[in-house]
């Protein structure tokens, strides 16, 4: 499948996306990561589909923040532009889980080993020094900071961190759930019907979540809330969750320990 994000006349982003789609190594890294995640570890998708979802969500978040008057960190500290911030979040999204191709545990650190070379390779010619090194450094920070426990220092890293946590719909747990791995993670993810990132009424960004069952609150509380609170985006993002319909959907017949 082709990697796509809305370009909005960002010529640098167009060049980056073209390079991503031509990079067989990157697509194979996503496949290898997913083998370790789904086939060998029995957890949810962390491959090509997840990458597309997170990249589009992160780009949507950073654009809404900018539209709401929030200045990206690369603008504040390095005198680059909002368009450059868009490349950082897309690049970081594409590389943030590549370390799972090595191992799921501590994958954020392994992702850095892969991302340093790959980011420079994909951004070479789009940027020249010293901006090339700046862009790579900001990308690497976003990658390491997507760990829920890692302190997040930039707006761009916050966009990736929160975007990663919005990929919580029922499709994310479909494989382990159907294989009989019934736990709070898989059951609660089955309860999340959709996640939409829209312009907020009180804050620049609103994450609107539709639930089929109240078990989905676990996903929001444990995953999204933790990542949001451990990022600079807390003051700029509102989260709403609603249960669709008058009757909650039953997620399983029985549960035995």
C-alpha cells in the first residue's frame, strides 16, 4: 500500500513522502516489526497500517495546533517553519516503531539506532547543514519521547506521542482478541469504535472518541491520558468520549481465570 498524508502544498513534505514510498528497506522494516509484534508477541498491529494511522494523526494534530496559535518548537528554538515541523512529525511517525524489528522490549531505543541513519538518508538534499542535523535531532527526540514514561520536550514530539495513543480502536486488538487472548487491553480496545481528531471549541485540538462499551474508558485513561499528561500538549488538547446507543455492546460471553 502507498504511504499517504495530506500534503497541503508543502513541497518538502511531498518530496519526503515520495522518498518514503520508494524506500524498500523502510517498508521491510515495518513488516519485520509487525512480525515481532503480532506473530511472535501476540500484540496489536505495529506495522504499516499503524504507521499510516499515526502519521496522519500526528500531522492533523500539529496543523490544528498551529492553526490555534501554538508555535512548533522547531520554530521557537531553531528558526525553522511550521512546514518543517510537519516533516518532523511525519518522519518520526514513520520511524518510531522500527526498533520493534529488533525487539518489542525497549523498542524506542532500538528505533533510534535505525532512525539516525534512515532520517539523514531521507532528508538529505531536502535540507543542508546545519538544518539537516537539526531536523534529524528533533525527529530522534520525538521517537524516544513516544515512550509513555519518557519526558517530552517539544510540541512536535507531543504530537507524535498523543497520535500514537489515539490508535486505540477495536481493529488494533483484533488479532490477539480473536486468538483468545482476553485481557483488559484487548477487551477495552474492542469497545472503542472510532477516534476523530477535530478542531476543539475550547482548545485547539479535540480528540473525539466513540465507544460501544464503557470498557473503552481503560484505553483512554491508561493510554491516552498518560501520554497526554506527559507531553507539552496538555493545555491544548481536549478529550471527549461518548457511548453510542442506549445499550452497551456485549464484548464476550464469559471470562474464566
